[in-house]
C-alpha cells in the first residue's frame, strides 16, 4: 500500500507543520440535516477533536477559514494561539516570482483550472501554494484533486498529502491510548464510506481493522 507514513511515522508527523484543508471538516455534510450521526458535533468527537489534540503545529489558510461555517470556526478559534496559526498569502502574488509561478502552476493544472477570484477550489489552491512556497512538508486533506495534483506537479514534489485514512488512523490511536473503544464502530464505518476512493488509488486495505494492522510499522 502507498502511504506517506512510510517516510515519516505518525508519531513524528504529529510534531511537523501541517496545513488543514476545509474538506476535513465537511465529511458527511450533505447528510447532516437528515442524519444526526453526521452532525458536526458527532464528527468533531469522532475525528476532528483527536486531530486538533494530536497535531502540535497546525496552520490554516485564511481562504480555508472563510469557507468554514460558524460552528466550525468557533471550534477552530479555541485552538488559535495554542497549536493553530492562521496564515495568508500576504503580498506575494505578482510580486514574488517564485510564489507566483507556484500558484499559477497549481491553478492551471487540468484537474484544478482555478481562476483567481473564483470560489471553487480556492482554499486548496492557496493552501497548496503556501505549503510549497514555505516548504511546509505536509498538507492535510480528504480531497482527491489535491492528492493527484501533488503527485504530478514538480512544485509539490516535497508535499505529502495526508488523506482521510490517516485522519481516521490518528483518531483510532488517540482513543485507544485512552482505553476508549466506544468510537471504534463509527470510525470503521467512516473508513468504509469515505475512504473508498483513496483505498483504490493507494491500494489500502478494505477495512479499518486491516488498515490499522498494516500500519503498525508506521506509527
């Protein structure tokens, strides 16, 4: 199976800078109105809280922050000044040749096709450009586009995309260390439902239990 954890084990990854993408907060968002299992409060308890309690150096681009709803912003705000730092583009675009080229290369990729000022893919493009420019090694996302683009662009060759499987792995370990298995069934369900694409692309095991066993050397 392909995993960036083979390069940097999870326990080391947790202390590395990481950019969080808006998509990690939005798993199940289309079903929240009809199914309480997908409420933000429930998702927060399952994997978002473990994520914020585990990573020590989190960065969130202001373009991503603006995409979040009020409930999610309020949660993120509680970590500002602790382990969360808000960042922005500054005045780099159009003035710094390196940043401008990186941004344009990402924006013009056939899977992206982003035009400055548009809303679609805005957070991903700005975050990926920031990560590449500042040599920030890890960008966290459940987004297929970001994962594929990072593999194809030379500008992003040093950027590892942490897909949703790693987020769930972290949550499972977080609760296991607390001897709390009450969330295991729900985490397994999320893996089956929302990791189907990355399972196929990265050759991951079909179940969370198998994935956890396969990841033992990367923890």
